[in-house]
């Protein structure tokens, strides 16, 4: 749980952001929102996640009009109240995703921003749920999945593009990301494929059977 002073500071920053938005100083509001969330997430950000947070394209796409920011601000403060009541709550992390519910993100950028924010939240919540012992909470790269199943990265790309990996998605940069929960389906497919291979005779036996059948046709 973030330090209580961080929670209080985050609330103050959001209040200031709301005031700035009334003055139509959107750039200042975006900066304050980002800083408030950073205060809350600081304990959870390793260097890689810190970089991902800093580079989210959502920061440049926020357009916090007063009315919409007021709705998100109320929602955000409710999640902090929940955090004060329950130290295990991660609802304040999901407050980032609720930018989209309150239309704080420009329509043109909404889909790509949503994917990036969702990816980051999955990683943060996965850490909270000790995803190191449960791969279903992880977000994996194609190379990681390829290594797990002993196939090439190109094979995993094909699985993604043909819909064999439920929940797999592309980042704005075109990189495929795969939720750990998609792996169970691939495991079943590979297992079924191995079982099927066991029923198929080797190629020599197939060739001999075809030759024999051709010979029978000529008689």
C-alpha cells in the first residue's frame, strides 16, 4: 500500500488538476494527474515498469475538460477511500483505466492508449497477485512463449494472427503481447497434436500402403 502521505498528496494534486482544467490549462492538468498516479504506484514500479509508465501515450492524449475530469476525480477519490479501508485494494490502479470511461482520452487515440494502459495494469495487478508463481497473470512476448513451447517466434506470431491465442493484442508499435491465460489453450492444442501424431504411421509405411493400393488398382 502507498504511504498515507502519498494518498493525501495524490488527492491534493487531482484537486489542483481540476482547478487547472477550469482555467483550460490542460497541459498542467495532465502533468498533475500523471504525478498523482505516480505517487500511488511508486512502491510497485521497478525500472522497466517505471519506463513503461513514463512513456504511456495516454499522457499526451488526455483532454481533461472540467465536467469529465470532475467525474473521474470523484471516481478516483472513491478508489482511494477504498484503499484506506482495505490495504489490499488495487482499485486505485484501475482508476487509470477509467480514463476511458470518463472520456478523458481523445477518440482518435483511445484504442492504442487503452491497450498500453491495460498492459501496464495487468503487470501491476499481476505483481500484487504474485504472478511469479502463476503464469496466467503474466503478459508475455512472442519470444517468451516460443521458448516455453519449443517453437519459433514466427510460429507464435502465426498463432496470434490466426486467433489461436485468446486475448493476444498488438501494442501501438506493432509488437504482439500475450496474456498468460492464453497459454492453456496452446498447451491443449499441442497435446492434442502429439496424441494425433501417435496414431499416424511413419511416412515409409504410408508410401508402402499407397503403392500397394495403386498396384491393386492396376490388377
